[in-house]
C-alpha cells in the first residue's frame, strides 16, 4: 500500500491508546524495515523515536486532526495521485 503523499504511516494511531502503525511503505518496505522498526520500537518502549523524526509520517495527517489534502503537490500545486 502507498498513501497519497507516498510517505508511510508511522506512529501512534489517533484515538486509540497503545496502538501504533508502521505501514504504507510501498515498494520500499524491505529496504526501510531496519530504520522503521527501530523508530517504532523506540516510540513504543521509550515514548519517542530518537533515531527518526516521525512527524512527517504522522498517521493523523489525513484526518481532521492532521493537515489534510489529497494527492501529491509540488509547491502547492496538485500534480496528481500517487500510483
């Protein structure tokens, strides 16, 4: 799976206590698995990820709590959907 902005979902699941997600890496899942796994392990065990800044991968980015917007954009201009 690939989210519309081509960035994976990594972090706490909004609205659920103790739930986390680490998915949507598209074809890069195997290559990014070591770093993604370490980042989520740090988040679960220590309360924050020190190895990776997870803010760009916030699972809430497509909810009313997130920034919203669908499709890929370049300098604010829509350039279509991610395949």
